[in-house]
């Protein structure tokens, strides 16, 4: 697990879409999908459910998002 994966995951969760997250982050959809897949493999559970019109977080995804947001806030504080 790394900060890039967590940032990508948070962007997908906030946008409700891999496409929108990719546009926001100025990266490709496959890059986000790959990192999410690696993150899910490392954690050992699905974090999102893909739908034709976006994504929905699983229960594990909801839990990770709250912790992820906390970590990203701390990182932003450290950087500033």
C-alpha cells in the first residue's frame, strides 16, 4: 500500500467514478484501475463495486476511505 494508491482511491470515492477521478488527477483510467486492483489485492477484499454509471464503495471501502482521508490530511499538514 502506498500514498499514490490511497490518493487514487480517495479520488475515485469522492468522484463516484474512475473516469472522473482520472480527469481530476490528469492520469489514465487504466492507471487508476491498476492501482486500485493492487490495493484491493494487498488488502484482500474489494473496495469498490463498478457499475455502468460509476462506482460504489463496499463496506471495506467506506472504512478505508475514512482512514485514508485522515492520513492524507496529516500528510498535507506536514507538507505545509
